[in-house]
């Protein structure tokens, strides 16, 4: 069994951001030399997500509006978590909607994707260095 | 390490549908010959989900009502994504609640399930041919 | 390839509860002898979740309030599922927000975590014996 590990680092300029990391993960897969297996991609921070969906700017804005409606940032005093001195209570909730991780099949040396699947890093409390883990196992 | 891959195809007659695919995945597992490992089942389309829950018709109707309340189909002009000519903006949101994939343990040649776990394909933008990927790795 | 399986059992005294199981999973990993691979942790029941987030009591209360707002327990007659004699319709919905499972990378014999990642068992219909599956594969 082969095993591969890499961290991808991000530092977004805004609080929330959505970054297409499909190319980065494909590069990892090539480096891993794995032909058949699974590829785990997860946020290593608890106020960010990794998810798979469409690379379409309108949709990304729809997600952002919807998450802000389901778990608004303001008022920050709404969240008990923010009594610890944080202002990111909403980010912990948004991340649960979008998910922590994706597991992608690796077949014939490729990410085994349908026609529109793209991997995104979703940042809900950015403006600092944060990272994603790529772990690939197989043969 | 053994590795197995199969696509399951669907074409629902209504926009939204919920299909129990547990039997199909069990058939895949038998074909794979894997006794110990993991089984990934994921939607290959970004307006559909694979999830695990109860095979109870009232619950499925509860899910459908709830998702429609959290991300209503109408008015279709509500979603920026629909400016691309689509009318499935809601489906991309519903899919994030229900999830893209499940990973199921394989133990002793069986899907290692609790008493009520069943795998469902949830379609949020149907009436066309779409598919699910089953990937099994192990020994 | 090594393969390891263990069930963790719970019986919460209240309907809803959030239990940090990171230490239990670390113990499993040690027992497994796996150095490189993946660790799947999933609820075996369909009214409970396994998720990864912060071990902070305010946040846990925020999650509980938010889930109750998105899928309230009362009135129990609101849910068609409850016509079967159950009163846990809300629990099936809450579980979809928080997720069924997590997949954690195993690197160098450790759960490969970011600084604040902790694994939680979230119970939404407790006061009876229920369980979580830990499955580890790798080498």
C-alpha cells in the first residue's frame, strides 16, 4: 500500500472565500503515484470546509448568501462561543453545513469525477494562515 | 489490495426523488470480493446526494419538506446561479445539507451497518440520466 | 493491509448530548497498530452524528440551539415520521446537518489533526444504548 500526505496552505484577504483547489489535489495525486485508492481532502481548521460542487461564480455567491442567512455573522453577541473573545461563532456553524472533508475515488491514476465536480476550500474565518490536508492511500 | 469500481445509473421521473440503493451496493460488495476495507458511495453529479438514513416514507417526506423550506425551488430568480440558464440553484444547496458521499466500513464481507442504516440516492434535479460511483478498496 | 474494528457504546441521560470521543479513537488507533492509513468513525444509528469541531462548551450550546431552530423537536406532530409512533423526527433531520461520519488521516501512527480538531459523538435521541463504529485500515 502506498501512502501520501501533503498540506496546502491558504491566507485569504477576506473573512469568507471559496477557492478551487482541484488542480492542487490533482498535482498531489500525480506526486503520490497512486493508481487505485482513495483521496481524503479535509480542512485542518474548524471554521473552514472542503466541499465538492460547481465552479460557477453565481452559485458561490448563492452559497455565501444562504450560509449567512442560516448562520449570520452579526450580531456576534448572538453566539455563546464568542464570549471566549472570538467573533467566529458563525463560522463554526457554516462549516457544518458545507462539511469538513471529501473522499474522492482514485481510478486509473485520476480523481474519479463526474462532469462538473470540483473541489473547493471554503474559508469562513480567514485573514490568517490556515491549511488543508491531502491524504492518499492505495496502490 | 483489491480495488473495485462501478457506476449506478438513475433517471427519475420527477425533479426530486429518494431511492434506496442499499441492495445495489451490497451486490457491488459481493462482486468486489473485498472482506475488510472501506466502501465509498458518492453522487457523481453536484445536484444530488448519497446519504444514510431510515427507509421510512414519512421521514423521506419530512426531508423533502424541510429541504424545500431551507432552499426553496421557487422563485427560480432568487438564485444567481439560475442566471446561467439553469433552474436548479436550489438543488445545489439541498445537496450540501444531505451530503455528497458516504463511506461505509466493510467487515467480514458485509457493509458494517447498524440496525436501520440504509443508503439512499437523493435526486434534486432529475428527469435525466445521472449516476453514482461505488468504489471499494481493501482485501 | 491491516484492518481494525471497534464499537464504542453510549447511553446518554438526556435526549441530546455531545460527547468528546477523541481519546477513545486514539486508543483504537494504538490498538490497531496502523501507522499510515485512514480512520473512519461513524454513528451506527440514524438519529446521531459523528463530527469534528471545537471542544468549547459555548460552541456546543450554540450548535444545540441552532439545530433546535433548524429542526425543532416540538410540536412532534409536525413530522410525518412521528406517525409511526416515534417522537424523533427532528433527530433524523439534525443528524443530516452534523453528518454521519468523519474520515481522519492516520500519519506516523497518529490521528493527523489540525490544532483544534476533536471528534464528537452527537446524540439527538438518547436515553438508550447506542453505538459508534471505528474502522481503521492501512499499514
